[in-house]
């Protein structure tokens, strides 16, 4: 009987917890298709004004996550810990993402999350192309897969299939762990299919970008005219505690020196890393180390960054201010939404962005959010203003400098 009551209490707490998750994590009260019909005329006009100066057919989102959980259906999976109530941290993150993705049935999470993404993108007042990010497993340096450290896996085949099925909206972004024994073969396979971007999250995947053993991998990337989109700075969205050191932006000097074109995700806007140029190995904000790289003339043709996540509440607003003011860097910045993160209610807090937005703009943005979090995030970035400095139009459209 005692065990029965313990289970009852546990069930009650879980039920209450899940209701709380849905109230603070899930996005949008209304359907995206209803925005033009039901939003206030002032907010609709605000959106239209925000699109001025853009070629609406050339807008690109370089950082959209493709989420998968049904291994039998798509080959994608998440670590079992994320589905277990006994692993509170991981399970909370899992449920937050399900809520943000509008997934009602976890058994159909893959199809439901793609349907939701399509619904959001199809109802945008412009015609974007979203790079759908695959995510490889964690591998040891010996080339053996480490499933215990793999928090989730999104196969390249899945990203490519969805992109082929919905070519009007999506482009594939593959992920190949360079320690894999078949890494070069995989590069060649996707190179033949004209895939152009490879995604890494070194902190979570256990990749040291400065490892000299990766020279052949990097040179094959150059041969195939592939671009590396890689996280830098601290990683908090997925488990990465043991390998945070691999997020140091200065480690990217190695591939850059070889001639690889690199996009640093999030402009390394979170956390601290060791200053590898300092004899005392002091720690500095990762963003400051990122700026050091961006300021080095020898990397000006190869080094880029996306502005995904820079508006999230846990970013130092000095970073956003600097990115807005540094007009000289804008031709090397590209747009990324980091979806589904903008669909998590708590991630972007307009109250933290008051110095960049008027009160009236915040009202419009709150209304947009209730219909479409992707549109919200895009219009938000279009209107950020610090002392007259805004993000240049070029950031939101295809960057031709990323082509070889």
C-alpha cells in the first residue's frame, strides 16, 4: 500500500509538471494561416514595413534544427535518458522541445514536428529557404561510436529526404563526425549530391576542431566545396559538460588556416573559453575570442558567423550591441533562427531587449509570436536598433561569399 501511495504522488507530480511545461514552453495560441486575417492591421503593417529592402525570394535561414525521435520511421533517436522521468534534467528538456514543436503524440513526433515546421514556413509573408540541420552521433577519437554520450541523432538521410520532398522550403545540412572511420567516404557520398554545408556541435559530439588528424577531412571538404557550420562557445541546449573546451573559437584556426570556409554558429555568444594566446591561459568571454578571429585579416574570406540565438535571454546584451554596431562584419554574418528554440516561450524575453525596441514594437512582436514564432524571431531581428544601428539587409539573404 505504501508503494501505491508513492506511485500516486509521483503520478500527480508528473501530471502537474507536464501542465506547467505546456504553459511555459509551448509557442503560439493561434494558427499561422490566420495571421493575415486576424492580427491587428497595425501589426500586419509592422511586418510589411520590416520586409522593406529585402528580396523576398532570396531569404535564407542557415540554422534550423530537424528534430527526430522515431528510429524505426526516420532513423533518428534521442538518448533514452531524455524519455525517463528518473533523469529530471534531460527529461525536462525533452518535454520542453515536444511542447515547442507542438507534438501531441511522442510516437509520431517526427511527422508531427515536420508538419508543424511546414505550417510555419508556408505561412510566412516571404519565401525562405531553411537549411535543415542533421546531427551525427558522438564518436571517440578511435572512431568508435559512443551512444552514452549521444543525446540525439538526426541522420543525414533524413535531412536530405525532407529537403528533397519539400524543395521549395528546405535545403539539406548534413553532419559527419570527422572521427568516423568512414568519414571521407561519407563526405564524398554527399558531395556527389551537391550538399554544401556540414554541421558540428563539438562540445556535444566530442570533436576537437584543431586535431591535426583532421587534415584529410578538411582538405576533402575544400575539394568538395563544402562549408563547415560549427558551434562555438558554451553549449546548454544539449548535454555537453565534459567537452565544453572543444567550443573554444580559437580552435577553429586550424581549419581556417587550411582554407576551410567556416560559419561560427551563434557568433560564439555564450560562455567563457581559455585564451590560448595568453601564457597564463586566462578565461575570456567566448564572444571576445570570436571577435579576435573575425578581426584577423587572413580569415576575412573564409570566416563567417550566424546570428542565431543572439537574442535569447541568456546572452549578454553587449554582444548584440556590438554585432549591430560592427557594420564592417555584416557582410560575413548570416541569419539563423535556431528553431525550435524561438518556439520556447522563455527563451526570448522582450523585456530583456528594451534598449533595442520601442514599447510599441514589443506589442506588435508579442502579437506576432502568438501566430508564428519563426516570423516573430525574424521580424524581431529586422527591427533591433541600437543608436541607429540595425542589422543590414544582406544578413537575411543568401550570402554569395559562402560559395567557393
